[in-house]
C-alpha cells in the first residue's frame, strides 16, 4: 500500500494525544499531521492553518470538533482532499439550547472558573464501562489541562459560530468513512446515520460499547476502520 499523508483534526480540548494509538499503528502506511486547532477562534482560521501545514493532497480525518473543521476545509479546498473520515461528529449546527450552554461555559471561564474536564463529565463522554479506565480517562484530563482556558475559549467560539454543513454532504465525492460510538451522547448515532446516507461513497461503522471518545475507547477498531478506508 502506498504511503499517504493523513491529516488528523482533534476535537474540543483534544491534542495529538487523542490519536496517539492510531498514529503509531498506521505509521507503516501514513505520515500523520495533527494541527493545534486551539490557537484559533474561527473554523476558517483553523482550516487555513491546517491547509498551510498539509501537502497538496491528503487524506482527512475529523474527530468531533475536527469534523466541523473538515467541512470548512472542503469548502475552501475540496480538490486537495483525497478521502474523508468523519468520526463522532455532525454536519448540523448546534441547537439553540446547546449554544446557550456553550455561552454559559464561556462566561464561567472568563471569570476564572475553567477546571478542565472533570470526572463528573465522563458519563457524557465515554461508555459506562470506560469511566474507571485510567488509560482512557487520564488522557482526557491531561489534554484539557494542556490546552487550558484560553484554548478552550477559542475553540468554543469557533464551534458556536460555525455554519450548517448539511447541504454539502451530497457533493462529497471521495471515499468516506463515518465512524461513531453507539452510545455517543455528544453527537448521537442518528447524526452519523444522516451523514452517511447523504454521502455517496460512504460507509458507516458503529462501534459497540463506545461513547464519544472513540479513538481512545476503541483504538483498535478505529485503526482497523481507517486502514481499510486508506486502502480504498
């Protein structure tokens, strides 16, 4: 299998570490690039920074917030994307309720109440079986602390201001895999089913006993899915 450049876009409060196991396992076939998205506060700026790092053509993986950035990259440079993976993400914008929650978190952060990801949030992020698994939870805690309050604010602002990408789905014409945890509470399974239904060359993979953090919760299954996708 020829080598490819794999651009991996992390989620909210995630660093390169969220893809650590995939990067290592795919090192025989892919050169991986993971941009530090938290330095930017718009999807456009995140997309432009990613494109500046990437070669003329590449395979693109968007996890959670990274999926929103992936859609922005497609708006700006669709011909550079050879294949697409959308992981635990959605094309739809946030609901009014979700935006209200995000703005409340921003307000709390501005007055010094950013505490990273707390253990009480884990039931929303991972499958119940994984809450007490430190190999999954500790990276989540550590990445949030590394990014910090300023990065959190930047990312939340970008997420709040993103536009609806659902109309783009029918125009995606590259090999696409949509991966989602069956118990994902952040971007539930129906959002992935909708994306897969509208993208012509797509395959939907549902990971059992898995929440939102699929690269950490089901690393081997995610790697297998990406390897198969890269060989299409």
